[in-house]
């Protein structure tokens, strides 16, 4: 299990279909109105001018010189984003670059390694 390479695949796959709780949205409305502008009737992410749902996450940045992607609201990103990746199977399905081929030979150990890597972002998989 390697650290996140910032390949951006997870944001590209899931960024347009994220959800957020009412508490998250209320927090953005109070403390991060710039983010809340892209939420409409509980739906993420919506163009604040056209009110059309966006086809991709508006906060994904392309660090072309480094060949990586970033998140311009990283400290305030949705819980959905904080929790990814959760399981080895979703990583394999999504092509997540944290997953190494050897991880699939020892799935239990690899899941524990993933849970340690993610300890600051989400609770461990039960
Ligand atoms: S909010 Fe940030 S972490 Fe979440 S999908 Fe968008 S760019 Fe990725
Ligand atoms: S798909 Fe995996 S390696 Fe790529 S940015 Fe997401 S968590 Fe990081």
C-alpha cells in the first residue's frame, strides 16, 4: 500500500456525484460561503449562475507541471472525499494508485495498512 499519488482518478470518478449531510452544508453556509454557492437544495455541485448541475467537481485542480491533481478546498472538502478509499475492491475497480499488486495477495493486512494511512480522515473499516 503506497501513499496517495494525487492521480485525481477518485475525484474524476466521484466528484460530480458527491453528497453532503445537512450539517456539512450548514457549516459551509456559515463559514465557507464560497463553497455553499455551489450547493443548491442539498445537491452538490451546482453552477451558481446557471443553477445547472456540474459534470465534474469545480474544486479539482490540475497541477500540470507536477503531473498531479489537487483539491482547492482540501481542508473543507466533503466527508465523502475524506473517506475515500475505504476498501481494496473499490480501489481495484477505480484504478486507485495507492493499491499495489502485492496488496491483493494479503487483503487483510493490506486493509489494515490502508486504515492506518487513512486514520486522520475516516474511522477504520469495521
Ligand atoms: S471536493 Fe476536492 S477531494 Fe472532493 S472530489 Fe472535489 S477536488 Fe476531489
Ligand atoms: S485514486 Fe487513489 S491515488 Fe488517485 S488521488 Fe484518489 S486516493 Fe489518491
